[in-house]
C-alpha cells in the first residue's frame, strides 16, 4: 500500500510486505522511544486525538508517539465535551477537526463510525477502535510483540501455535489480530471461549480458508497445551446489555502460575491487550504471573509506541527524515527503561 496520506481503518488494508515495512520502521524508532535520541521531524505538526470511548493506553500511546516525533497533540476525550452531544454530525465534526490537524486518531463506540468520519476528513485518520469491530494499530503492535518475543526463542511466526482466550465475540483486538495472522503460513490457532462468546464465524472461516488449523474449545486447560503464545482477553462488559449478563461469563477463564505451569510450555509467551480485569470475580490474568519472564504485557505496551511512531512517520512521509533532525539526549541514563 501507499502509506503517504493514507487512512488506517482496517488491517484488511495490509499485505505481508506492508506489515514488514511498519515493523522495519518501528525497529528504527527504538532510540527515540527509549529517549536515547530526540527528533523534531514533526515539529509544527498537530495530532487530533479524538476518543469518544474510554481509553488509557491507546490514547496516551498515540499522543506519546506523536510527541516523540516532535509534534503537538490536541485531545477530545468525552463525547459529552464535544459538539456531537449537541447533535453535530460526524461529517461536520470531521470537516472542522481536520482543519485543525495534520492527522487524526479516532475511537468511537459504533462500528463503522471511524470510516464514516474518515470520508469527510481532509487529513489522514487512524482507527483507534470502532466498537467491537477493529483495532488495527493494536493488532500491529500485538503481532510486532509476537515476532520479537518468538525470535528471542528462535521461533518464527510462520508455523507458530497461538491460543486466544476469553471474550472472542466482542474483542476487537483478537478480530484484528486474526485478520493479520491470515497473512502468515501454516498456523495452529486455538480459540478458547464459551460458545456464546466465540470468535465470529466469518473470521474463523477466513483463517481456515487461508490454510490454518483452527480449533474451537471451551476447555481452557486442554486448549493451552502446545502453544508458543497465549493471548488473553477480558470480558467486554461494555458490549453487553447489562452487568448481570457479563457476570455470567466473568472469571470463567483464568490464567495463573499454577495453570500456566501445569498446561503451558516453559517458553510460552503470555499476552493481553490490557486493561486486565484484576477484580476478584474476574482476574483473567493473575498477579502471581507479574514477575514471570514470559509475561509480555508491558513489553506489549512499550511496543505500541514504536508501532504508532512508525505509522505516523509513514503516513506523514517522514520515515526517511527522522534521523536528519535528531540529536542525542544528554540526560539519558543507560538501563533507565529496563
């Protein structure tokens, strides 16, 4: 794809070469993300960060990525604080905000709303999550994390075994990740969930038609066997009609040290898009794994900055200019981010 000026709305836009391009640029961003070097390549540029649904990591990560490239960030974090609450259309909002910004990241609770907004925008728009539909930058950072974690164990993405666990019906992160995984070869994908929260059938069919082995099961401990990566998700309470309905499934699939030791390989990577629900009745990823060397959830969040820096650099056509405006950071201390 031609990244320059492009909207990033779905992982379906990417082929394998595109993904590798993003990852290559992300690799080059490490000195800047780790504050070893500083660049002003986006000096004067403005990011419009529009989040009409709660977010911590995605919103802050996008803002941090833009700041690290030298740009400025303007944020809207509540639909009640925007003119949409007064009845303004997405079309009008897009026409206005794109006049104030050079690129926009948008999260919206309704499927397709970001794509509708992008049609009216005069600048590139990145989908920060549209309801239960997609979350393309999360899928890219997840796959980037999988690649880095497995490479450290001499395993490639092609041929890997991965288990996805939890609310696979409503989890946009697993939807987008599954669509990216279609680009790779001979994967074994185990989907562990209640039948009522199973991965959408069209995604399962696409994976199978791509030559991948897909196993669907409600037996978590059996499903955890023989995987290179385990990707857990929380019950998406906000997608249910009531808390009582979500409570039916909450806490049904939990991973703790004992279950991991009993069922997983010694090098199985543990991932989660966060936030993890640490309440006693949920606790899908136990704190007793916090010091486990294969727990990658915080490396995941760090990688999100790299991938989002890469997307901004590619979309705004400055990926080959980052080093031209860079300087060393005098206060950097080796090991500060270990």
